[in-house]
C-alpha cells in the first residue's frame, strides 16, 4: 500500500485527488491537505467582487465530496514539508507520512513586496474568495460615492487576465448603474505593452485589448513599477524599453484592485533542491522534482521561467487547461511508479483562456504557450462571456460529482472548434 498525499484543494489539488483515486490501486490511500475547508472556483472571484456572485455560489466544502470518493481530507495548513523524512508537518503539530507527495498549493500572494498593497493595506484583491468578498463590501460603499479607479498588476505578477477582466467587469457594472461618467479609470501593469499577458502576446491581443480599453475610456500605464500605496494614492514609476524610469506618477483613487506578485508558500520556501529562489517547485518534464524523486507538483506553484526578459519583471501564467494537463500526466506517472515503472507522461503546456469583460469577453489559444507557436489565436465576442458563465456551472458540477472528465479539453476546445491539442 502507498500513501499519496496532495497539498492543496484548489483547481489542481481537487482534480489531482479525483484522478489519482481513480487511477491508484484499491489498497492505496489518497489524502488531501488544505489550509481551507472548501474548494473555490478562483476564475469567478472577479464576479464576487462586484456582487454578481456570492461566495457560496463558487465554493463547496471539500470534505464531504472527497470522502464520498474514498479520499481523506485534512483541513489544516502545512507548516513545513520535510522531504528527507517523507513527512508533512502541519500547523497544529500533526505529522503526515507519505510515499508520494503532490504539491498543488497555488502561490503565496506577495503583497508585502509593495508597501501598502493588498487587503491589509489600501488595495483590494480577487485572488481568493475571501478577498473578493471583502472587495465587494468596499465596492458597495464606492458606488455610493464614486471616484477614480486604479486597477492592474504590479511588478513580478504572473497572472494578468484577471486584472483585465476586473477592469472591464467594473466598467460594465458602473455603466449598468449609470455612474460610469463619474469614474476615471487607469490600468497599471508591469507588462511591456497592453496584451502581453506574460506570454509575449497572443495573436492580436495587443491591438484587441488596447481597442477594448480605449472603447471603455480606460487609460493605461505599461512598464509600470508600483513603488508604494498610500490611502487613496498610488505611486508608480513608468519605465522605457531600457528599464529606465521616464516618469513618476501619483495616481489618486477611491477604489483600487492590484494583482500581486506570486511566490512559493512558507511550507516549502528555501528547501534546497525542491524550490527555486522564489519558492516555486522545480520539476522535470514529468512533473517530478529532480532531487526528491517521490515529490511531484502541479499548478501555479510550479516553477516556469518567464517567456522573455521585460523592462519591468513579469511572470508566466499557468492557465486551467495547462493545470488539467499537468494533473493527468502526474497521475499516470505516479501509477507507473506504483507498478515499478518509470514515468513517461508529459503535460501539454498550452495556454487556453476565457476572459470575461462583463457583457462580452475574449478567448485566446497559444500552442505551445512559449513562442514560436503552432497556434496563436485571440478573439473577442459576447459568446465568450456566455461561455464562461456556462463553464463555471460545468466545473462546479465536476467538483461535486468527482468526475475526471477533462473539461478544458472537452468543453473549451469544443467551443472553439478545436478537436484536440497536439
């Protein structure tokens, strides 16, 4: 019998648990450990932040659904991974032994890297459902006394889609309330240009997103480094292509949401051979750590180098399809080890995204994610908004039923008219 432990109960962790339980031998144990007692569908958090969704709409308690599939669940956070002992130490003092460990924790949100950033400072967040719920309360107050908005992503961020989404969702909500004319908006991003997305652009993402911002009267500042945030004021250093500061901005705001940079969680940070300097898990082509051969990793916590060097640091995103592909490869590789064989499966590192704009949206496909690409496609339309609404329902149903159906491949690719990614 082998004990397979999964750290994290997000998109990667829950999918990993369901697929691993189905693929593992009957005598093997599968245990999920999470610092939260529930699963949250993170892509819907921007809707929560403007009260288009409630937290209960996009969360489910993890234990009953996992237990139903004969998967153990421990709702206690990890204090430290001890790979040399094959153990995970929990914050309540428990020590969990494992034969195989899958790290699927997602990131630590590095708000502390910019003074005054984040929910404990002066800006809002849509990275977690608790943050989005808190942002919704601030939004309720804001629309009573509207003023300037600053929205975007700071230096080192590796997930830009939600920043664009939230800017457009706020714009839509304000237009519905007929107060958009009272709200100047500025999009601030570390990207070298609008639509870079941490991917070097996808198709005509630059032209399409610039046009979308112009159409909605949203100004922007690229190559931006946020130096500090004070109550009602953001300090931004704008750089040129050489990385030189060309302008200092003091941006007043009555409401602001800025995505932070990501780093690895404290439980793994600084473990030599397991993580890179930012605390992300280093893996080989089979999602396996090169030093600790019984540790695998999937999702946002995986170390992926930037697509290119940019004047202000930008990271590389990990989209849902990529995470789903990582999970399936990892499951089959662990099963191979259980059978005394070596891992052979590799994830398909392609990027697929449905980005909601409130009443329309944009979809992009990058195959592979890192250029040059075989497919480089970006389109806008109301159908994307409708598709994302529908996909949310499909995904929440998947989490409740424990199906291992590959939703991104089956639903999103089918929607885009692509039969299968090679």
